[in-house]
C-alpha cells in the first residue's frame, strides 16, 4: 500500500459516529447515560429507510436508533425490530460485541465507495434516507469495524446539531426521548 492510498480514509475527515448494536438495547442506553454521562439520547423509531440492499438483495429492514453526543462524537445505539437478515442481525448472530461501525460523512458517495473498495472494502448494505441522503456500509479487511459512508441531507444535519446542543445542556433527566417536532430543531 502506498502513502497516497493510506491517506484515503483521512481525506474524508474525522469519524463522526461510533455505532453499537447491543443484545440489550435498554442496558446499553443505561450504560451510556448513567456510567458514561452521555445524553440525552433521541430515539428515531422505525426509521423509514428506502431501497435497503443487503448483500446484493433488497430486504425488509425495520430498525430504530438512539443518538446522543459525547462532545463532538455521535454515539448511536441501534436495534432491529424484524427478524430478517441485515447488517444488524448478522452482527448479533455472530455473537459480536463492541463498536459495530464508524461513520464518515462524504459529499460524493460513489467516489468514496470506489476509493474504499480500492482499499479492499466490500459494500454489505446500502439504503436511501427519508427526505434525502443515503448511506453504504463497507466491510473492510482485517479486524476493523464496518465503515458507514453517508451523504446527509441538510435537514438531518440540523437535527444532529440540535441533538449536539441538547447534550451540552443535559442535566441527566429524560435520558431517552423522542425526537421533537421538526419546528423545534429545523431553524
């Protein structure tokens, strides 16, 4: 591997997210809020993803995510509601623990995909986000976590900024809460 190839991931900036897929969602929220002091978590329930492709096949995928900030780092706790195959059920069935994936935000998903494939990565799952944006999940060689490459719609960026501001003022109350109506965070 040459020096330029080694710098490909760094060109995309800092890791924006650490994502976890625990067997016990409630225990994970309790750990992050009570032990680590991270919160509040905002619960995005039954995210209406579109065109979810897992290992080359379209799947039914019903998942929810709880998102909070620890300084500048987004912590995401995921759970899948339906029993079908996906990147999440595969993780649980293999008995894995720890960081499931890290997220990099990119401007050009196709270019990023090609560059990460050049590093030995394989697209394992992809989807379009409601209201705009999309992601791909790349399995990388070796013991690395999966890498999520995502393009976020400005609407989601405003929501993430709202969640980050909430973490800076959090007093420990209401550790898991629904996402408020858009008029409270969109401006």
